[in-house]
């Protein structure tokens, strides 16, 4: 089938019942997207499909066919990191960082549709993600600083 | 709110540089255990018990072996049978034989999820299909799930060969009581007789899980020379090496562990689960084999922290002086002995100076997964009992709870109830800082919106911290940067804190230290990233290794200038001659001359420091409860903690905040919910609910620095004590809001509604 991932058009031969996460990781080698629960509860596997934050672990690969898929590896603009990526580093918005790709993808999707979100809007957009290291406050600050509000600390 | 820390005293310590692995972690480049790929890699699957307690009558693997694409099917018969030897893993000990039975069940399964067989196949789906074809004939036995049931006469026996101990005496006959130990000091009967008020209560806490988001994983090869290589996410390469070697009956040196990035552990990634299984599958197939755990199995089969039954009794005089205290801590160890009850006993009274104490601790096996360390293992449960009793005493006395704690605080020279004398500690300073906090001095409006009820709680906790072994080498590059090699896997930013301590000694910026986590053959023995020991002990080694570099660079400068080494002084990052001020080179300038003065300089150090200073945390929590639904919202939370010296304050605050997030989940929601058959029925993130961004307020941090004399920079462990008082803090806030004491966790909406109904 045909997949468009990180601006590249690809032909992959995969079983229709496989998840997008499995295909991204095992067929395309895009290991930045993580498995956490396989049930869409933790958010670690979040990618963008046509700009929408989507749980790749419960998305059949067939439903992503022909649509624009962006993973953490494709978020930067050439050498220039996405502002959310920079902000996560600057605000120490992670400890183990296993959940970080997912948080960054959802944050990028949020800022894309709402460049100046309120704290409540950020928290709501990220409420489907679990960070067991408990970096939520720092993640909020990072997203805020990457937003139109800029460095709102 | 953040506090300024050691600013001014040091150049690098106390600053907040970007972590060295920061960009790898936001670009998806960092390689975690599940990301490893090897040529000819096979995928594995593990078949697990559906029963909490059953005898395995037979296992038929023939259909699985016959499935096309299957390379090997193994059971416990393929394991060598490990020796009956107890080994210390740094934070908790295990017996190799039990550890082997835990990774692959022998004649009995002891909990739902206990592995019974494993498969290696060309792909994951084939492996799963084959696992489903394995026929296991079970004789289902009655399970026992709680400590108090397990201690009853006639209870189902979990381990038929367990030799139970009671106060040093062997127990006759079969038992689930692995051990009963006691610490006794003074005369508690006399102490209670002197008291004006004596309060005693009993508590039950539910088993909870560490909840790391990255599931366990292991990839292994077993080569022709009998050497095993493991790629995994672990809190310690060397402890993983020791466990794997012990279970496989190989010398430690025949196993090499390559640690990859680790997605959280909190103590739960100290035990090995998949490593020995992947190794045996590789031995059977001659190919590398990868095993990845599913979320359900993480809950059902890997180390949670114990459920407990506890009682605590405290006597005080009317002036607020504690005269005596006793505690009875009964912890479920899970299926094999080794709960952290000993650590709970070390901590339960250690915030206080109490003249008469007795602490009983029971380690009890039950049909639940073998418990593992979870952030200050055992201390959070113990503090829940002690600190809620103390809260009630303060209320009875009409005494400010922080004043009470300051009056009775442990100090330098106080004897801890289990024996050791406290060195310099910061219990008083921590409580004073809490008393001075904005949170404590801002009155809480007791009536919330829409009839909600508000309350404020306060509680304190202690954790002893540990030292243990760490090794570091530092290699000086000709451009002046240094490569720092350590054995501590980096769970939460320790590369940065370790590098900063080396940078401080060498007089260079943190960015010019390149930290690297080596495999078990690339660095000297290093214990787990756990026990709040990494920044303390590995930092100690980094300090000493950097000192070794300085010694060698002084020799190079002496050689360069043809003077005696004693002539060379090192200060502020520069090497200079004492007699000739013209002779002066910065670290960087001297580094550029190494090639012509004898070649590379490599400093090294291996340490086993004894002076890990204990740490205190005091926490203040405001909550709002909806009496209609029983739902509790945490609306403000402040954590105060003595950290000794904050090396990287952002990561110190991060540890404090993260621990609070975990203990709020523990207090209000989290539990292993078992059905009548003893099987966990909420083994998903949907049903085992951990806090998200909507469940937590901003967690305010106040760093207190009472430098630890047992560390060159005064570091105390930071990661564990912040969870200790949390559950008690929330419980005390619930009491303040409702006038109800909840002595069972979780204190969820259902239990709050039931308590409100019972009160009416």
C-alpha cells in the first residue's frame, strides 16, 4: 500500500490488520514513536495524520493510506527544530523522555490550530498523555513558551 | 515557586545547563531497549498463567513447535536450575532460585501472569500464535491475596519449601511468613505509661505499580563460546548481569549487558524478567532473540510495591513530647520473599526523636507478582500510618503540626529506632522552611465552589539513601573537552548532574564534559540507578576521577616547564607555577599539549562511599472534595525537601514534582484490583488510572540545602524521599476537609462517599 510519511512517499507491503505504530517502527525503522500500552491510553505512540494528533497503536495502517503522516523524526524543518522540541529541551520538560515524542506531537498539533492556547487548553489537549515522571508542569511551561505567548514564564 | 540554591559557592554546581542528551530525547533519536535491531533477529513471546495459584501438571509444546516459523519453545525444563543463593541488588535482595522460578515457573504458578513457557519465531505474530498453541494442564489451587489472610492458620501455602523465620527462630511446618523481625529500644510500656494521650490505629494499603510507560524488554545472543550479550532497559547493567548470570548458572564475566535508554523505572527495572528467557531462546536457536512485554503483563507480572496491613501507636505528653511509639508493619512480598518491610522499619519513626520504640516487621508471601523496589520502598506505606496518627495527636493537643514536628524532630546524634545514630540531617531546617512557606502562611478558604469542601494536610517523611559502588573514568581530549564514562544508566538527567560535578573540579563548563553510559565491560562495577544513590555515589566517583585528572595534568605542566610537581598549583581551572607567575596554562591550553608530554590523560575512580546522608521532606496539600460525587481535586501542593546540595536544581525540582505526582495517584486512585480468584482485573492504563495533566496543580518546590558531610559537594539523595509523606499528606487534608480519617488506600471517590454516608 501507499504511505506518505514525513514528506516521503513510500510503498509498503504489509498485512492490512497491522497497526500504524507497528509499520512505522518495524517496516520503516521510525523508532521515535513509542509503544506504551497498545490501547490508546497513554499517548506515547502519538503521530500526526493530516495534522491531527492520532494514536498510532490503535490506528489500522490501512486507514492512514494516502494521508500525510508526520512522526517525531519529521517534525523539524530541515536543521531547524520545531519550537516545541526546542522548548522541551530548554524547560527540562522530561526526565526519562519515553513519553516525550507523543507529548511533542500533540503539542505541535495544538499550536498549529491554536497558536496562543490558554493553560487550560494546553492541559486539555495533553490530557490523554501520561508522563509517569510527572513533568506536567514543565511540559505546560514548554508548550506555553513555544506558543504565540512566547516565553510566558 | 523555586528557591535559589548554592549560587555563588560554585561555578557549575547549582546552575541549570541543558542536559547532554536533551536533543536526542526530543528528536526520537535516543535508542531505548525496544528500538534495538540486530541481523537475523527472532521475535519472542511469553505464555503466562491465567491462574493466580495452580500446579502445573503438564505442558505440551508439540503443536507450538510444529508451527511453521517457530524456532524454539522453552519451559522451565530448559533452565539450568539456579542455586539457592541470596544476592543483594542494591535496593532489595533476591534468591537466585526464586528469581529463576519467577522468570519461568517451575511446578507451580504463583500469580496471574507468571511465565510458563516462551517461544522464538521469525516474527511476533507467529510467536504469539505458537504461544497460544501450548497446552498447559493446571490443577487450580486456592489463592491467598492479602497479608492477614496469608498469616492465618490453614491459609493456602504459596511456597511449599519456604523456611519461615520468626524473631530469629525457624518456624515449624509450612508457612507464608518468610520473616518477622523486630527493632526495640528503651521501654515502650513505661513510655506509654508516661503519656497523657495515646493514639493507635490500623491501616490497609493496596498494592500499587511503579507505572513506568516503557514496558520491559530484552534482546539476547548466546554465542558459540557460551558468552551471553544482553541489550535492555535497566536501572543497572551490573545487577542485570549478576541476575542473568545467576539464573543461567554462568560466571558474571560470561554475560555482557549493554544498557539502552530507559523509559522510567522507579525501582521496577532493577529485577530481571525477560533477559534470562531471551538468552535461553537464543541458546536454543543460535540467533538473537528479542522479547517485548505488553502493558497487561507489566502490571500482572512485574514488581509492584506491597499491599500492607499496619498498625501504629504513639504516646505523647500534654506538652507535645513523644514518649513512646510502636509499629507493626506487615508487607506482602508477592510470590517470593523480599518485601521492603525492612526499609519501612528504618523510616517509620525516623522524623522524630523518640526515647522508647518497638517496630515489628513481617515479610509475607502471597499469590501476587513478586514486589520490587518503588521509590523509597516501604517508607511511603509506613509514613501513611505514622503521619496520620501524628496528625490526630496534634489535633487532640491543639498543637500546630509543624511546631509539633520541630519539637520532636530527629537531629544530629539522635538514635534512629533501628540503631544508627543520625549524622548531620536537615529535619528541623525542612520543617522551618515549610513553616515559612507562602503556602503555609496563606489561609485556606474552607468552603469551595458549589458546596465543595476544602482541607489542608501536612506530613513529613524520611529516607536513609544509599551509597554503594560506582566507577567513572574521564579521558581528556586535545581540544580540552573531556569524555566521562559512567556505569549509571540515566533515567532522569543524571548524565547532566554527574558531568557537572566533573566540570566543577576541572574548572570547565558542563557542556565541555561529554558523558557516556558504558556497558558492563566498558566501566568498573557500578550499582543500580536507585536508592537515590546516583548523583551521590557516581557523582562522588566523578569528583574523584576529575581530581585524578588534575593530579595528572599537574604532572604534565611540571614536565612541560621542567619543574617539580609540587611547584604546580591548580586553581580556577588553571595550572600555574608557584614561583613564576608567567608559567600559567588553562585546562584547555594544557590539554592541547598532551600529545607532546606523554600521550592521553585518563583519570579514574571507583568508590563505595559510606556517608549517604538521610533526607527529609515535608509536604503541604490543599484539596477540594465534592461531597456529591466523592471526587477529590488537589488544588495546591508544596513540597519542601533537604537535598544537601542541589547540583542541577531543575532536575532536583523535577524529582520532587514527579514523586508528588506519583503519591497523589497512590493516595487517590491507584490499586491492584483482584477478583475472587486472585487475578488482577484492572491491568490497563484505562482501569489503573494514573494522574494526568488534568489531575495535578502546579507542584511548588522549596529546596532546603543542609550539605551532607559525607560527600565532597554535600549531595544527599533526592529521588526517593519526596514520595514518602505524600499519601499521608493527602489523607490529612481529607480529614481536614471532612472530619473523617481514611485508613485504607486508595482514598478514592467510592471510599469517600461510603465514609460520608457512614458519618451521617
